[in-house]
């Protein structure tokens, strides 16, 4: 009887000890759960931090460094990641001694991304894109009559055909058209080519977008020529995802010289958010680097549209 009582007392004592331990353990677990919840709440709040400033159209914003504008708040984490990704692409170019300026203009919002958009580069054949669009808008019947000449000028960048257009339609009308769009410095002054910057060149392509999408028969026929052009980093990087209308320009007379560029400009028909993109650089022949930059900018643009 005494042995049984001792065993019973020992059993009760062990049960009480376990209950006390379990209670302490539950209290500790509760504390850990509370801490985890608190940490999660802090992380969520961090993600909710936004960069929100009065909206400025990207065409009018300073672009001495990487500049991003959007008609609405941008999550700070998204903004910081975009800045990091774009800067890494620029660093790849600068590491090899190249410079670049660009402008991405969202055609629905006026927001976008820019960098050194006022730096001037030799246009090379990139100027042929706006010049042909001006001819088609101004002289639609003549443009159709000279369709093969225009086709050669745009699709494979024939200089002789471009000069034939210059001979027929001149330069002053184009220069006045460009000036009327706020891009007077994009006039044809260097022979039959120009000195351009990304900001004002984008203004010409914004006008071209309106013309190309107007429903005009001539506009549609001329527009389609821009979907199959040489040396376009925009088309190379994005052409399998979207319809791209672009015209590149390139010349290589030695790194560090004025006549050494690899340029591109065009319209990216991204569903719901088409945009104009201008890439100007002295990275002649380095489509690998420029393709990568274009892909990065498109991804950043996607992230901006997801902020809505």
C-alpha cells in the first residue's frame, strides 16, 4: 500500500511538472509567434513605403542621372531595384569606355525613364526614320509613288535612296516640322544627317506614333516598313514579345570620335502601355550591351505599370 502511494504521489508530481513545463513552453512559443508577426508587419510596412512626388512628364524632367516618373506612387523597394538594375547596365557600358543616353516615354501616361537624355550624338541613319515619316505625312501621294525608295531607306538603310528622297523633298520642310514639335535641334544640318539628343528625338517618334496609328492607309503602309529593319537593338531585344517599329543608325570611325555611334529609336507596342524608346550611344557594334539595356528598361517599364 505504501509503495503504491509513493508511486501515485510520484506520478502526480511528474504530471504537475509536465503541465508547468508545457505552460512555459506555450508561453515561449506564443512569444516567438508574436515576434514573428511583429517582424512580418514591419516587413510589410517597409514594402508599403512609396516614392511619391508631384507628377512631371518624363519629357520635361531633368535627366542628368537616372530619372523615373510615373503618374502615381511607386513602391520604394521597386524604385530602388529599378535604379540598381539600370545602373548595372550603364556600368557595363562605361566599363568598356562607352557612353549612352536614353528616353523611354509611356504613351498612355507621359511617365517613363531617362538618363543623359540631353547628351548630343551624331544621328547616323537613325534620322531616316523621322524623315520618311515626315515625307509620308506631308506628301502622302508622292510617298506611295516612291514606295520602293522609301522601303530601301528604312528596311536596309540605303543611303543612295535616302539621298534621292532628300533631293526630291528637301531639308527645310523637315527642319520646320521638327522645330514645330519642339525638336528644332534635330534638324538636318550635317550633310543629310543630324546631331540629336534622346529627349527631342523622342518627341519626333511620339508624333510618328500618332500618325502611324491614325488609320490612314498611307500611314499603315509606311509604318509596316519599320517592323523589319537592320541593327535595331529594340527589335532584337523585344521583337519576339511585341510588335516593334524602329529605325537604327550606326557608324564606326573609331571610339572617342563624333562619327562613332550605335543608335536606335522606335515604338514598342506593349499591350495597354505602348511606349517610345530612344537609345543613343557611342557603343558602335555592341548590340549585345544595348540589347541587354533595352530588355532591362522594358522590365522596369513593366514594373511601373504594375504600380497602378
